[in-house]
């Protein structure tokens, strides 16, 4: 500094001084203090720490010294050491020993760590986060949150099966069987939890048997309705259906099937299968669902070919277009489960969960995918889709394939969202082109021009989805995140406008071919890119670069064969001289 606050005295003695010795409020920062000056100014701090009790971390560590008889020095402002013996010269006179050259560390409890003014805010681990909400009694600690949610979802599905369309047939036997299956399933779920948690010692063997026996009728009723529709539809595959399908599988049958699958498996507090056996059983059941879906698709294709000659080419063309989209969705879900690809598994499960939640309000929304299906009129896919969903979120399947939701995992799920959007909207382009052809014969909702415009819009959705995926996989971190958010917002805005236009023109709500998928995929991708907290660097600021580097190192896109070929350009360009003989 240009000016010496001490008037130029003793400058040669205190060349390293950075603190004031005459005025405690003056803090020049150009020189360091000598040992004597440091001791005079360290004494008040050590006195306060010695006089104050240990405070818990995070508390205010200021101490009221008004009750202590400490008179500061009028010249230096130093406060005498607390507990020092006035007659002991060692307490008042400095010594030139080596021990005095060591700085005294602040008095702090061994386990206390302070992050005040350090610029860092450490993230607490999951098991360190205190739960300030409802604390369950000790006897309920064995009840897992995942098991409780599955029981709640099973109960909701069984109740919703009573309020939605069950079948189109006027069959008192099927209606009565459905109500009996729903009633026994609900009663079994209630009694199982009463037996598990009300007695002091729960009869676990009886609980497991009651759970299976109570929900087995619901499962058998749902399967019976599907088989009855298949059997009664076989003679009418090639015939016109002026009065509708013989049975007609409503969304209530699918919800009943899902509720039975979710509720029939014993919970973790009731006993469970070993890991390897659970994986084998889950894979066998999923293969059975895939086999049933394949059989239903073959029957639908045979029906489509036969109806060309009996009902008309336009009907067969629209039925084929609907079957193409449904088969693609079902193939994505079943392939992700059977191949056990974790990112696709999580995302496809979330997609079907959204469909199930929407189907619970079918009577209010009147969604197209929740309309009654029949083997005699189309591809029956929804019961197989919800059955696969029930198996994928069952405990035996999840235990054998644990999933994670770390910050970098959300980037992987966002990539899967864009890939799913590209695949499904490519199928939607084909659907609109086929619908435009069928509209010339009056067998498709809307006109030819509207379907051609929608095909162009869906093609734009494919381009935007591929742009978002490529950005996340290859561009710099900050640019990639911004590009992904922009692509998601474009899907949201254009998808919402497409929903409005098609609702007015075709009287159809949000769906795959009417902008609904773009709307919800865009919302999901935007939230996944912005809501999960990014990795924090040492100064507490978001480190998006580190997050994307981890994402691309662990969960990047597929590596092509060309990228694995070594670069031999330098070696081939180097001039080699044949050795002399």
C-alpha cells in the first residue's frame, strides 16, 4: 500500500505485516505480522473459544463475554487468557521454543465440519436425508414403499374396472363373472393387510395363500373374456359386422387383468422368490405374453386379408394402419423387457404407466386407444400391453434388474424419449398416408388434405426428435442441453396446436397421430433436462460439462463399426524405404 497507517514507524521491523497493531480496525494487507503481534491478536480469539461451550454444527458460534471478568488492554485491545495463572510466568511471557511456533487449531468437536463461507455445499446421501414427515410405527417398517404403491395401484385398477366399459356383449354371465372377480380381488387386498398388520404376530403363510386365492378369480375372469372373444370371433373373421363384435374387450377387462397381476404376487414382507428363480419366472411369463400378442397379430392379419374381399379394401387398409402402430408400441415394450435394456425398460414402463393412468378415466376422456377391441374387427393389443406392464413392475422382475435415477441417467432417458418419438411418429406418417388413401373411400375420419398435412407435421416431429437426440449425443455440453430443451419445446408447442386442430377437424382427442405423443414427449424431455440437479463442481456451480462427460462415457449412443476401425492413414502415407540387400 502507498500509505503506512502507522506513520512510517518500524517499517524495517515489520516488512511482512498485514494486520494493524495500533488500531484494531485498520487492516492493511501488504505485510505479514511478526510473532509478537500475532500473539497479541490471537489471544482474544483463543479466550473466546476457551470460554464458550461446544456448539453443534450450524449453530451461531458467537459467545457472550459480558459475564466474564476480562479487561482488554487499552493499547492493544488484547483480552487476557481465561484460566491462566497470573503468577505463572509461562502464561504471560512468550518463549522462543519451537512449540510456540506452532499455530493453535480452533477448538471444534472431532466430527464437526463447517462449510460456512467455503463455497461448497455438499450433497447429502439418500440415507442421510432426515424424514420430517410421517413416521410409521416399528411394525410397519417391513412394508416397502414400492409394495405399498403396487397394492394401491391394484386397488385403483380393480375399482376402475367397475366404472369403465367391460364388454360390448349383452352377456349376463360375463358381467356377473367380472363383478365377482373384482369383488373378491378387492376383499382379498383388504383382508390381507388386516391380517398382516392388525395381529401382533401375522400368519404369513395364510396371508400368502389368501392373496393368491383372492386375486386368482379376477385373473381367470379377465383371461376368460379374452378367450371367449377369440373363440366367438373365429367364425366371423371374414364376415361383415353390422351389429358389432360378438364380445368386445373393453378397457375394464384390461384394468382387471392389470389389477390381478399387480396384486397376486406376494410382497417382500410376505416372502419372495430367490433372485435367479425370480428372473426365470419373469422371463417365462413375458415370453408367454409376447407369444399371445404374436398370435393375436397373426389372427388380425388373416382377418385384414379376408376382409378385403368381404368388407372392402378401405376398411382393411385402416385396420392395417391401426395394427401397425399398436404392434410397434407393443414390440418396443416387450423388447425392452426381454432384452433387459435398463434405459428402454424405464422409459417404456413410464409410457405404459401414462396410458394406464389415462385409461382410468376412459369414461370421461373417451380416448381412442381405450376403445373396445375384438379379434373380429382388429388387433387386440391392449390386454397384452398392460399384462407386460404388470410383469415389468412386479417385484420379482425389478429385483432381478435394479434401475437407477442418477443425474446422468436422466440424460439417457431423454435420449430414449427422442428415439421413441422418432420411431412412433415415423409410424404415424405411414398411418396418415394410408388414412389419406382410405379417406377417398370415406373410411377414414377427416379428409385427404388434412391427413396429408398431418403426415408432414409428424415428419417434422421425426426431424426435431432426431435433432434433439443428435445434440445430446455429440454437441458440447451446454449447447447440447440447450438444443435438447429447444427441441422439446418445439414438440410441445406444435403438438398442442396439432391436438387443437385435429380435435376440431376429426373430433379426436390427443393421440399418436393427432399430436398427443409429441406434446407429452416434449414435456417429459424438457423436464428431464431441467429439473434433475446437475453435477456440482467444487464452487457449488452447475457443472453441465462433467455431467455430459459422464453420460457419454457410460451411457452414450451405440458405437458404429466404422468408429471401431483403427485409423491407419498416417501409417499408409508414410514413405517406406526398402532395405538394402
